[in-house]
């Protein structure tokens, strides 16, 4: 059961493997899943059966019976008709060769070939194909190994070139995508690779298009899915980013404090009291503190607090039998 699951993983998504050989298997063994061809198969079986039935019916009418010769003739005729009658699905193009030379490109729909002379070599799927690919431990311009995972969306627009100009266009496009990714990553630093994914997509797409255009392949887009960098570098980059954010925050606070000081100085000038600016700033700081801590500040008028001070001085003078100033000096001694 485990082996069967591993085989299925290899067939469906070999690009998920993390070893070096997975890149080669991804290019050479990964083929997009095809749609069902049951209808075309049933049509071929029906053609074979009907041709054989017609030949046997003719033999029965002509000879009055069905012998071994009639059966052999029916089988051969049915095979000839079957080899010359084909169906291409709505999204397929078929390249037909005649004596090994390119004859024509047919499809979709019903098409005929000359038995033993013509044959269809390859069925080209002209739908948009999504090919996942990745480059493991690719060095950036600052010599940092990164692993980049991406998806290539492409389509075959010229079936003739895809068949005659390149041996296996699936593998060729996949290898080309991996090479283009390594080149694009090698031209950028690790910060540029991490922060400029859109630019990396464009660079990879342009590099692939230069070669793939000669194969009858049109590159629609490239999308980078994941960029993995070493854990040690991730921690260092995180600390650097935090330091930059803290620096920017302190600079913003200092700028705001400068602007606020100018406004408070202007308010103090209007009040006619040079010390009013500092008092206003103190009140603002108290307000911020109360707002953050959700506490309360009790403000006591200065005259009320002066009455408490006078009462305290009087009580001290009565108890010690000397002036408050003397009591203070005595306490200091």
C-alpha cells in the first residue's frame, strides 16, 4: 500500500520531491492528465464491428454461407478501415506523416488517413497547460542558497513546430523553465528575490519565451509560489527588519515632538506666559498616560492645596513650640 502511494505521488507530482534527481523526473515524467477518450474508443470499436458485419453480410449474400475466408476478409477489412478512420478531440491537433514526411496537421473532429502510408505521430493538446517546476538551492547574487517553487502556464499554438522542432516539448519546456529560474535568481540578491516576486515572474517568463517561441509554444505567465531561504538568514533578516521599523518609529516620534513643541511655544506666546508651554506639555503627557492605562487623575486647585500646607505648618509650630522653619531645620539636623 505504501509503495503504491509512493508510485502515485511520483506519477502525479514528481516536482514535490526534494532531491536533485526530482528536477529531471519532473521534466521527463510529468505529463498533465488527459481528458477521457472513451467516446473516440467506442467509435473505433463501432467502426470495426460495423465493417466486419458488412463484409460478412456481403459474403453471406454472395456465397450463401460464412466460411473461414469470409471471416479473415472481414477482419482484414475492418482493420484497414479502423487504421484509416480517426477522431481528434476538440482541443487536439494531430500531425500526420506520409512515408516519414510531414503531410498535414488535422483536427479536431473526424479525419482519414491512407492505411500503411500515412499515420498520426503525435496528438498535441492545445489547452493551457500548468507545469510546476522548482530550483533547489540556487545561489543568488550575494551567494545565498534559496529554493524557489513556481508554476508555468503555457500553450502549444503551432502543433507542427512542437512535433518537428523539438523531440519532447513537455520536457524541453520544463527544463527551460528551471534554467531560466536559476538565471533570474542568480542575477538578484536574496532581498530582491524575496520582495520582488512580480519582477522575478517577468524575468523568468521573458527568458523562457526567447527559446520556446521556436518550438511553437506560447508562454502565458509564470507564478512564483514559494521562496525558501535558510533559517539562520530568516532570523537575521527578521531582526534587521525589526530594527528598521523601530528606527523609523523613533524618528517619527522625534519629528512629531518637534512639531508639537513649536505649537506649544506658539500657544504660550499667546497666553503671555513663557512657562505655559511646559505646563501644556505636562498636561498632554498626563492625558496620554490616563488614556492608555484607563485610570483617573484628580486635579486639586492650587489655593486648596496651599490651605493644606498652611494648616500643616501651623500644626507643626504648635506642637514643637517653634517656628515651622525651625522645625524644618531641626528635622534636617
